[in-house]
């Protein structure tokens, strides 16, 4: 009887010894494929992904999908109810088409959400990795600054900064992004404290690798999981933050529309025309819920202990 000997340096021989097709084995063993399967088994996460994609596409193609100019005023059509000819979602207090305004408002609200998320991820990642890797005085200073910002109520901090800086798309985005990075920084700092003692980091340091090289080539790639989860959740937080800043009058200013300032304009007409507030509120809820579900699904999919749990 012939004996099959596996060559340790030949993955195909190892796969054949195990009775597996080597290509199939690589697909099965791919961490990202395993994470993708776990993610799509999370039904709420999959539903959230579909809803969020539809919202993003509707915002991108708003000029094509919008039936009217969102700034077109028609006093004669004031508070036209939904399902009226020419106004599928009704009209607002000055006769502007609600569907068109919602589509264009989604562009601003989602743009703020994604742009603020980028600011949050960049600042939080840099602070967390640098603090955890260098430790000592650098860690103490950065973490005390982070703790100081965390001690302020988020809404109060946002409103104070918005009132001083002034309302514009850029300023609102920066304000939200620069007040939301602290939790990500603390997560990455704690993870980096462990990763910096790993054998591959110690080996790189012994071979003369520079600190920036070790951070960018070893610590950052091994922190992508928490970063992806935080990024998704921060989109939801940024959209919600923009909404209540604009609702209180310190955010995006008319005539530009966001879902938040549409709610602000609608608060005086809720009894007579509830759809004016209902539709923006529904879109905010769907957006925040869908991105939160995606974040929960990513957390479960990228958690190495998820396989043991299920």
C-alpha cells in the first residue's frame, strides 16, 4: 500500500492529503469569506445593508428620481396630502414637493454622516494606535485629553461648538467628526497595548523596523475589525447628530434641506399636516437603525469568538 507523504512547503499536497481541493480549501479558510457568511446569517444586518444601499442610491440619483425642483414653491398647493396627483408624498407649508425635498435632503444628511465618519475614524485611529504603541507620557497625555472630552455631554458640546463656529456643511461635519472619535481611540489603544507585545512586532523591532512602519504594517491591519465596526456605527451617530443639531436650528440652514431641518420646519404644522414631519422622521429612523444593524452584524462577524458561540 502506497504511503502519501505531504510536503510541508506545498499547500496543495497538504490539501490533497486532507481530501480537499486546494482551491476550495483556500476559499473555506479565507477569514473574510467566513466573516461574510457570518454577516449574512445576521438577518437584521443583511436587511440593514439593503436599506442603507437603497438610501444611498436614492441620494446619489436624487436629480433623476426627484419629480420636481425641491425649491419650487407653489402656494396654491400648500399642505397637499400624500397620494395626490403630482405629489406622491404631499407638499409642505409653502407647496414644495415632499418627495423631492426628502431625496435632496438625504444627500446632505448622508454626506454629513459619511464625511464625519471619516474624520472620526482618522482621528480615533491615529490617537488610539499612537497612544497604545508608545505608552508612557504619550499615552497619559492623549488618554487624559480623551477622557476630558468624554466627560462633556455630547449634545451640549455639539451645540456650543455649532453656535460659536457657525452653521455650514463643512463646519457641521467637522464638529460632529471631532467630537465622536474618543471611544474608537480608547478601543484601539487597549488593543494596541496587547498587539505591541506580539512576536511579529518584537521581531520587526529587533530587525530595525521603524515605529511608523510597525504601526502601519502590523498594528493597523490587525485593528481593521474594530475600525470597520466603529465606522459603521459612527455613520448612524453622525446622521442622528446632524438631525438634532439642525432640528434645534444650529445645523444646516434653509434653503438647503436636511432631514433634521425639515423636522424643524414641520414642528408647527404637525397637527394639520403630520406627513411633513412623519416622512423625514421615518427616514432618519431607517438610516440610523440600518447602519446600527450593519455595525452589530460586523461586530459578530469579525469577532473571533463568534465561531465558538454559534
